[in-house]
C-alpha cells in the first residue's frame, strides 16, 4: 500500500532539529511512542503500518526489533541534547506490541529510562490483543515497568469479530483482564469499534455490556472507518458488505455514551471515557494538548517544538538506516503559527476540558454564539466545550471555529 505520509523536507542524516524546536524543550510534557509493526493476522479494516511476515528481509525479524528500536532511542537522546527530559509517558502501540516477548518490551523501556529517565509517576502503556498474552506475560510486563494495559477487544459478538478479521475468542477478554489485575495492573483499558457491517444495535449493546462486566478503568469506542487500500474497503466496493451508515453510527455513539456514563465512566475526549481523572490516558492527552513526543519505529511520527517529522515506513529500510548510523527520518515539516492554531482547535475542541476562546480568530469567535444556539457547544468562562450533540458533529464545529 502506498505511503499516505506527506513528502515534507528532508531529515538530516544525523536527525538534528532546528534550534527553534529545541529552545523550549523540557518546559512542555515529553512522551515517547514505540511502534511495534508486527501482527499475527492483518485485520481487514486496518491501514496501520503493520506486517505479518516473521522475516521481512534486510535482517529484519521480530527477534532483532528491540535492538533496532533501542538504537533509535539512543539517537533521539543525542538529537535532543543533554537537557533534563524525563518521559512523562511511554506508549507501546502497533501492530501488536505483545507479539514481542515481554523481555524485549522491557528492554526498550530500560533504554528509555537510561537515556531520558522516567518521571516519578510515569504512565507506561502497552496495547495487547487478548490472545497475545497470558498471565505469565502480563506479570512479566508489570514487573518490567509497564503500568497500564489496553486490550483490543473491539466486539463481544463473534460474527462482528469475524467481519473485522479479529481472531480472539470473546471469552478471552475477561480472562485477560483478570490476569492483568492479578499481575498488579491498576489501569486496564478496553478498545471497542462500532459500526461494523452487519452489527445490530443489539450486538453493540452486547459488546458494551461485556466490556463493562470486566470493570475497566478506561474505554475507547471508535466508529469504524473504511480506509482506502484495506481489504474491508475492497469488500465494500465490490458490494459484499454495506458501508457504515452515519445514522447508525450516531445511534451507537449515543448508546455508548449512555451506557458508559451510567456505569461511572465519564467522557474526557470524544471517543474516550475514564473511571476518574487518574484513569485518563495521559499519553493521548499529550498528543491532544500539543506537547512534545518522539516516535520510535518504522512510520512513527514525532513532534518537538513545532516541528513534525516521521520515519520511513518499511522495517527493513528503518533497520538499515539505523544500522548505518543514520536517522530513520523520511521527512519533516516546520509548522507555522496558523497551522498550529488550526491543529490546536481540531484537537482541544474534542476534550471535555474544552478549548480556550482566546485561541480563536475574531470571526470564529463571533460564530460561537450560533454554535451555542444550535446546541453544539457550551461557552462557559470563555472555554468552549462540546455538548453531546456537538460530539456527534465535532467536524462541523471544528470547521466553524477554524
């Protein structure tokens, strides 16, 4: 599948950043994302940069991946200099990070700790498929410093999972959560997807009930998007499956919000609910609030001080560049003030904490009254917050405010 990344400007071979990007480093929260690009099966809806082959060429294997990722951690430290920069959050995503042995993930985390340090209360998350871990794996991950686990549940209904090409047994989810609790994880999240072709409202209610029966601390619920280039998109184009219906998606979102809120999980971002403030995903908040992060791994994105940069996508090219002592960066862009303002509106308007009205241009500020009258936002103390109806129409709100 062709890359969807912009071309951008070249990244220097040593990965160095403009002085403007480094000037405020350390004054904003800093996080590290680690992309693990391996999956046992490629799900039909997924357009992430993932690979199923055990051997990808160029000496790239799952067994060598941790060493390569550690090399980028060390390069990041050289690029960012000697300033104090303890990681407030670390997030292992993918792909399926837990296809690597626990020791490989903790080896990467150890390198991050040695090079940058971890904040005393650092949040360290790994994603996991329910069938990619057992009790011993979770115990090893917790002992190695992982503090939070997010399971890709997606659905509790077998025919929905089959349409999504998910391979786990729904009964595996509660067992995985029990193993995580027994291992000492106090923060457990479940990811759900709604709007799969053939999923009824009753199916979605079943999935929500099954998720809540696990007593998670956090739930993410995302509308299915049919991405171009995926197997699902080809099936929809051939007429084998219907495309998701906007009204159906809206009904399912409202059902999710009602059920999750009723169970004591409050929304803090359009697609995310948490038991309390401590259970919110601080790594994702770091993205939404425009802080700094370095993305480790093929295709990973980074943002430091208004400079966005991204790595080459293929694991072989990624490993070859690092092996030669070169940055794996493919391109970068320096964000101007107008772009940063629009992105801030796009991201912060999705948060329950709201968007400061001071961010808006005068013409956009004048449109807020119309949004309030339409029942899309609240405007309290010059902070603009989406209503429940506004969350359904968040893209329209962003267009009005940009």
